[in-house]
């Protein structure tokens, strides 16, 4: 379903199973602090991509002493542990979502900022072509393709 999010950077949190994410933290020697658990819960409970500011607002409703820097540090830790992947959609802002949903990428309109999710299968031919021509094993984990949406193309004529 298309979603208009303006210019943003999107990250995915690999929390298809909350216990798995918590276990990964434990296995890597990190404490399961209430703050970390609240940040994970805020990301998992979201139906769509969320910003660090939205995560912070949700976290503060449960833990009023939460600090925005704690949210950013937790998100950075999740990234370092391989639980977060990022995709730059421009504008210098990150958005997060659980990667437990179907693998997808984004089409980003440079004109209006509309962002549309695209099934990962669309890029399978490109992956095969890169392997055949260049011997390159491409990994399309979560990427953005920039251009002009259908609506903006119609209005440009």
C-alpha cells in the first residue's frame, strides 16, 4: 500500500520474533534494560515505519524518564547487532519497522516525496543479471529507487 512519508531514511528492525531479538541482545552480552525492551516494543507494535521521535513518544508514555538519546543509542545497537538495516530515502531522517513483514523496497518520488513499497521479487531479474554479467552476488536488503511517481509524471506533461 502506498504511503506518503516525505523525504526520509528507512531502517528495518529484525524483530519478526520479539524473543529472537531479545535473545540476540542477551547472546551478544547486552543487558535487557527496560528502555531497550520498550524501544523494541514500540517498533514491533507499529503498523508502519516509525521515526525515532515517534518511538520516543511511545516509549515516554510507558517510561516517562526515557531520553531521546537512549532511543538513538538503542537503535544504533540494534543496527550493529544486525537487527537493523537501513535504506536512505533522502532528507536525513530515519524510519524503522520490523522486518518480519514481507521483504520489500521503496519507490521514492523526488518531486512529491511519495513512498511506495515494492515487493522484493521485482529485483530478482536484476540480481540474476548482475551475477551473470559481472559475477557479482548482489544483496538487495532494503533499498530505495528514486524517480517520479505516476501522478507527478501525468502533471508534468
